[in-house]
C-alpha cells in the first residue's frame, strides 16, 4: 500500500527505512522531483554519519545569465520562460565544486557544456551507453527511486511515468528480484500537475510505489526554447532530408540541426515543388545515386514511423503534418500484415506511430500533448529505453517495425578517417555523454535497409577564429571509424560504408569547408593515406558560406529562422541575431569594423522598442552608452543583411 506523506515526512521515511548509505536514482531530464531531492540533500548534508549517492543524468538548470548585454537580454527571458522552476541544490554545488563530503552525484549524461569546469562532475561522470544505465545503477547498490509522475482521474489506480519511463521500466524487474531476495528498495513518486498523462507502457499501478508525496508539484516545467536555425544548419537538414525513405523509420535528436531536418521534411511534404527547386539549385548530382537508392525527394505517400530515445518536438510536428503516420503493432502477425499492406482498417486503430523513451522540449510541445485526445495520445508509446535502443528482446518484431530506418544523430568533430566525436573534448573533459548514439549507430549497421547518419557543421567560429570540424586526428572518439556510415554537412553527403581509407578521406574532403581543404589534404598525404598527386574535384572547391547564402537568398521561404515556433518576441529575435553578431566580433582584426559600425550606428529612435527591452532607452554612464551604440550598430547590421 502506497504511503502518502509530505516531502519532509518522505525524507524521514527514507532515512528511517534505508541503511546509512542511500543510493538514489532519479530520471534524466524532466522527471526529477527536484523539491524532494533538495530536501533529502539538505538533510543528509547535516548528517555526517549518513551518505548519499545520486545516480542520474541531464540535470537541468537555467542558462547562465552572464553579464553585460547578454545578461540584459537573458534575465527577463529566463524569468518569463522558467518561472518558479526549482533549481537542484546539488547542481549549484557542482558548479562551485563544493558538494558536501558525504554526497556524490554520478551522471552518465550532462546538460551539454554546462559542467565542463566542474572538477567533481567531471571526475564522477560515468561513461555508459544509455541502454546500460539501468544495469549499472542497479549494480551500484540502488535502494531508492524518486520520480515525477502524471495522474489523471480518467485512469484511476494508475500513474503515468509520462516524460521518463526510459530507465525506470528497465529497473523494475531488477528491483523485484532484489526485493524477493530480502533487500529494501523504496520507490517514491510525486505527481506533477502539468505533466501529460501518457498511456501505454508508461502506465503503472499506484501500489508500485512505496511513498507518494501528497502535494502535487505545480512549479514551472523545465523547457528548452527553440533556438534560431542558421543557414549552415538549414543546409545540413536539407541534405539529410533527402536520405529519409518514404515508409521507413526515423530517429532524430534535439537541437537546431534536428529542427532544420524537420523543416526540410515539412517542405518536402507541403511544398514539394519548391523543395525540389531548392535541391536542383544546390546541385546534388554527386550524391544522386545514393539518394535514389536510400531516400528520395518525393512527398510522403506512406509516411514514417518514429522510434527515438528522445521524443522531440520535431517528431510531434511531423505527426501533425501527416508525415509521421506509419503505425506499428506489438503483435508479430499484425506487424507482418501491416508490412504486407493486408491489415484491416479496424485493427489499424490500435497501432503506434511513435515510440519514445523520454521527452523534453519547448512549452508549446507540452501544451500540444495536453491538447491531444486520449485516442491520439494512445498512438505515442513512451516505453523502456531497452526497447528502443536495443535490438535484442523481441528482435523479430523490432526488425519488422524498423524497416528502412534512418538514425540521424549529431557530432561536433569528424576525423578524415571517419571517426565521430559527440560527447567529449580531446583532453577528456565531458561535454554531454554517449547517451544512445552508439546504440543507434549499431542498429544502423544491424538492421536490413537501415543507415546511420551523423550530421555536423563543417566549421565553427569561436572568439573570432574560424576552424574546421573535419580534422585529420582527434584524441577521442564517440563512434569508432569501423562503424562509419553516412556523414552529412552543409556542403553535402559522404557515404563511408564499406569504403577504403582513401575513398573515405576523399568523400569527407568533398563536404569540408574549402578554407580548410588544402591543409587537410596535406595532412592526409603526409600520413601516407592520400596519393601525392591527389587533386580535389573542382565541383567541391567552392564549399563556402557565401555560396550557400546566395542559394538561400533565391529561396527565402524555405529557410525559416524558427521553423518550429519560438518563445522569443519579435524584438527578442532581432536582439538575439544582433548579440550573436557582436559575439563574432572578438577577433582583433574585426575590432576596427566594430568600432566603425558603432560610430555609424543609427539614432536610438530607429530601434526604440529594442532598446526598451534591453533597458537602454536612457543610458546612464559611459558603459551603458557604449552598450547602446554597439547594440544599435549590430541591429542595423543584422536587420539590413
């Protein structure tokens, strides 16, 4: 029988019923009961005889406000979007490297880039595939699971694990076996009033929990606002969209490149003539044979099935657009009939369009889930991560469901020999984590008709310095080169599967930025991996942002800045563009350009609403006057461009 109690009473129960060392697991991302975790953390930090180890991932915190113009922009926005979201006390301690000596936090995935400078977080990071997390947490001595759940009067006697059935469902049989052997393992739940009630596998009975916090959590749900999609990202999404086969399976990740892919698929469906005109302008002839074999440019007559560890906003948008609509079935015979096209209409109503392990997204995503009817929600099955990320376990069924799968994941570095880097810097500092990337790459090779597609920006700019993301060598890799498959940049597609090293190098050179091709060729030749007389195909000698921008100018309606909507006001979108422009002007040789732009800045009246938003209508002192002039210059530059 579940025991209802306050947060403080729940802490009392946990301390009374568990041994001196509490091993608590809490879901990655959205599903953490932050107030309970904070209460337990604060109590144990005052009890040196007790110990607490927290096993989790993706601990979500508000973005850092910074200072200067960035702070003026972010502070009102963060207050509006994140509201009273309760920050995790342990996360603040990690940022300052002052966790109490009797508390540790072990994560297998971090909010990207947020804990690079935390010694404690870096040392206690666990490099583990998402599909192995439940196994590893259980083996570490798990004795407490704490999770947010959704409740619904229409489903009496049950809760929904909602945003996070991923690892919990995999832990339940392990917990049952240990309990049967006499161990004490507690499960605690707290209902969040705004979490969507997801039916299906994520529904579990009330009595699965030992403790239920009797006050529903009503604080603001953490959200991830859609960020602007750049020209670079749009072209990455465009190229990747040509590799998605109608009637197949789709997995995509979060972020601007995933949003760009979604935008391209939407255009392929709703404006096929314009989409094809854009493809013709880009000139895909070097990869047309691959596109004809693996993807296409036609609208989706059969539709796609979504199978993604993260149920992202883009997948929901694709459902609403009628692109993700192919249904799969839990019964082997029904799935065979569905694949053969012989399933009767009455049975089709019970199918699933999207399998997901967890979700996280913008506020509009949560609102859209709330708006869906119960029948429609039944077509989204939030389930165990083992079901999505692995083939073993119902393998025959999964193979029938996951036909023509395209597993599309991002990387930030590729070596010229085909290794991908997505989680960790060269010196060992962890940006995020492996997550499920390896799982999907492996499935891309194991499933008939499937392909693994790594997408990345071919170059980056930091502090005014531009560098290549395609390099000769790197001190770490997430995906080893023997699992290389397809790589996509804004300049095209590299099919690396089954190719020799020299073929792989040439294919990646063809989609590298031309500013870096000569140096890359020289390094490959020096290593003896490229013939001394190698010459780059002239078709790839103008891989430049300038060429892509010219193409974009000819097809402006196919390059929406916020293809999935935005939490930013119109003025904030202008300001974000301007601030990004200012950020790029750190290079010494560009400071004169910035200074001249400030001298030539328009009068404040030209951007009165923008200045009011930044509290710079009446600047006080020299610093604020400079802020105003720089901001006016940036607004003029970015809006006129």
